[in-house]
């Protein structure tokens, strides 16, 4: 054995960079290429590998030290094995090779939303040298920053406020609430920050490099990154995952004005408008209407389709509507916005269709759908096919028409929901790492986190009527659930749909508190191909709202003892 000094090799632009991790200590046996330390600059994280195989005799560095080329890392006794094989490559040669490689990643993910960060983390866990390119300063994408999480923080507050008001008729009365918008915004911001900070830490823990900037394809293996914080640089990739998400549709008829907002503007909660128009009665529109009406706004809703909550059965929608009638002055379905202008009274909007009216509003929310972020990526340079709406086309391995490029999440369309993006991200990462994965989910659940919540999955009676397929539905009204009655939720409902031929469950809908937390059981049942006996014979805890799923299955089998007997023929 001979003792050798191990020094920091030429690592390109890295000068005076901080040691963020020391992986070995005196006495450790190391092999060639094993990471000794990790250094981090404001642009990237880099592991410095051991140039030799042997035993570490001393380490000269601690976390927090600053190093440049030539700094002493430590000393090691090189084993004969390395020398005997004639593989002794000088540290400079060896790591210099890597230094030219450090802007080349096995996998680069464009977009740090739920799809993107999940893909990057999974890929890193599978051993790929991975980077995320994200245009904004925090990870989390729409979902964490301006979508799922801030909306749920505000919906939570709205739900508590309304629950407190409802409890008055049960003998508990509080003073009228006082709303401090600044504190409410701070609560929302704090919730988001906790999660986005957590993501940064998880990226660092996995040694996923996060590069800030806007990425565009320069070639089939190179990205050009421009934007604040990134200057302009090019990085190379072996494989790439596009996870650039989507943005709200901007309706051409609406003027540009600070009172005309998308969900991002609505979540900023600048003020509480007296009158608000919500355009689009999907999940986002109804959630925002719930928040603002709870804060005191009077809401009008306009929807182009014949009913609100497209895709949900009429019986469930009816319950939702009756519980939410107080929020709205008008719900105009089968109608669309035809005119809009700024006047001294606010934004004056006219509708056409089933309801023709013109009114002025202090805030107009456009929640009429989302479009994919695919047009600025330079996809034409790498032959990635998109459909007529701009969604990237993928196969079930999430591969695009370019072999080494995958796409996931909102940018590929389908259900534009975070949980779908995450699952697709995992599939793409696993395929990129050489694993035999595919996105074969039978269903993606939907939840409107309104009051009451409404959650649905799989087939609806509406779908089935259109397809001609035969199904049997079974409904358990919460008026017969002890827990629902005790919680003031006897208006709720759980409905399951079964294929009439196979008996397997194909869909379900729940309306009532915690519907979103309960729908997962129906998802599992559908994925597992369960029938009503499987679900009904599964013992659910009593008294819970969840047992209404078991009871709905019992209704299907005609064995439910929590409802009046079925009339004998
Ligand atoms: P995104 O989250 O959109 O992330 C894409 C990222 O890519 C962004 O950070 C963007 O900055 C970045 N990017 C784009 N182009 C580039 C580029 N060229 N270079 C670098 N970076 C780029 N879903 C749910 O499941 N549950 C909910 O409760 C829910 N609530 C929502 C509430 C609202 C108000 C909204 C608007 C959406 C909600 N969604 C919800 C939908 C959910 O946010 C999206 O489905 C999810 O964020 C999609 O994830 P993604 O990773 O595909 O893309």
C-alpha cells in the first residue's frame, strides 16, 4: 500500500464552493468512483469521487468548508488491487473527465410541478444523475404554489367558518367572525412555503440538481436554458421528461384589467369583492366561489354546459346545488359570456344562451379550462408530436414520438390533476431507468373540495346511458347513517355503480364531508376488480362516514339492514 493525497480536481466553474456533505471518514474502505464529498454552487451540486481504491487514512474537510481545484480532501492508502490492474488514473484525469460531463445529466426534467419533481425524485432514487429545470424560484408547480394547496388552505378556513355558523342551532354560539385578510394570506403563504421548502430539501437530499430558468430544446440531446438566475446556458441530457403543466384559458371576450383574474389572481385574495362572477362551473370555479362566498361576496356563476360539474350524476349535483343555493344569486347554465367592458361600476358582463343578462362585478374569475404549456418548448426541433389542442402525445410508457423524450402531467392532457401527474411521473422515471413500467390506471378520481365535498370516479350513470352498457347502481342515503346524522351531514349520499354482467364495480360518487378522503376506497375496489360482495363483506368501522360505502354495496346485494326492508313481490 502507498499513501496518496486526494485533492479536488478540476471541476470547471466551481471555485470556492461549499462542502455540503462528507461521505467518508478515516478508516473507511473506498472503491474507485465512490463519492467522497459533495460540493454545491448556486448552479449545481457535484459529487467528488475517489480516484483510487484503498483505505482513507485522514480527512481534511468538514461540511461548510469552501474548496476549489487543488484543495486537500484527505489521504488514503491505495490498495494493490488498483495498481495491480494498472488502472491508476490520476485524480485530475479521472475527475477531469467527469468535469466535462457535469452539465450532462442522465435525465433532465423540465418543470418542477408534482409530475416533474415526482419523476425527478424517483429517477434519482433509481440511480440516474438527474436535474430539474424550473422557471420559477420554488418547486411545486401550479399545484403547490397557485393551485391545490393554497386553495385548500382557504377552503379549510371557509369550512371552519361555516361549520361554526351552523353549530349555532345546536346550542353553541360564537360572536360574528372578523376577517383579517392579511393574516389569512399569511396563513395561506405559510402553508405553501412549508411544502415548497420541503421539496427543496428533498431535492438536495437526493442530489437532484435544480436549475432555475426557462428550458427550450436546442437539439434531441441538448436544452437551452434562459431566464433570471440561470443566465443562458446549455445542458445535455441522455433522456428528458417534459412536465411543463398548463395555464388557465384567457377568454378573448374579457378585457385586460386587474379585476379580471384567473385562479392565480383569485388565490392572491387582494380584497373581498362585493359581487363576483365566476365563469366556468368545474372544480376550480366552484372551489373559488365557495371561498369568496364564505368571505361575504355575492356570486353569479355562468357555465356553457347544460349543468354544473360536468361528468357527475344529476342526483349528486342536485344535493350539491341545494346545499350551495345560498352562495349564488344566479347560476346560469347553458350560457356563455358574450360581452364585457370596464365601466365606473366595475366589469360589466353580458351573457347569452339560456340566460341573457348584463351585470357589473367587482371581480371576474375566468375558470373555463386550462391549456398545455407546449408551444414555447421548441418541440418542432425534436419531432415531438402534439394534438390539435397542443397536448403532447404519449404512449403508455409516457414516451413521446421522440424516443428519449417523455411527457407527463397536464401537458399530456386527460385528467388535469396532480395525482395523475405524479403517477405518470413515476412511470416515466422508471422507464427511463430501464424498468418495465406503464401507466395503466383504470381510473383517476376527481374531488371538488367544496362544502359539501363531492368526489367521483369511474363511470357515471350519465356515461353509461350514453354508451348503452348495462349497469346496476346502489345508493346509500346518509340520512340512514348514524355518523352522518350526528355530524349534521344527513343530506349526503354514497352511490356505487356495478357492471350488470360481470358484477364488478365500475364507478362511484360520494357527496358529503370528507368525500375526497373516502373516494380512495372506491378507486382501490375498481382497480382490484372488486364486486359488491367484496366491498359489502369488508368490515368497515362503525360509526363512520366510510361505512356508507360498505352499506351501498349491501344495498346492491339486497342485504342492507340499515335501511327499511325491500318490499317483497
Ligand atoms: P404544473 O404543476 O403546472 O407544473 C409545471 C411547471 O413547469 C411549472 O412550475 C412551470 O413554471 C414549469 N415550466 C413550464 N414551462 C417551463 C419551461 N419551458 N422551462 C422551465 N419550467 C417550465 N389538482 C389536484 O389533483 N387536486 C386539487 O385539489 C387541485 N386543485 C387545483 C386548484 C387550482 C386553483 C388549480 C389551478 C389547479 C388545481 N389542480 C388540482 C390541478 C393541479 O394543480 C395540476 O393538475 C398539477 O399541478 C399538474 O402538475 P404538472 O406537474 O403537470 O404541472
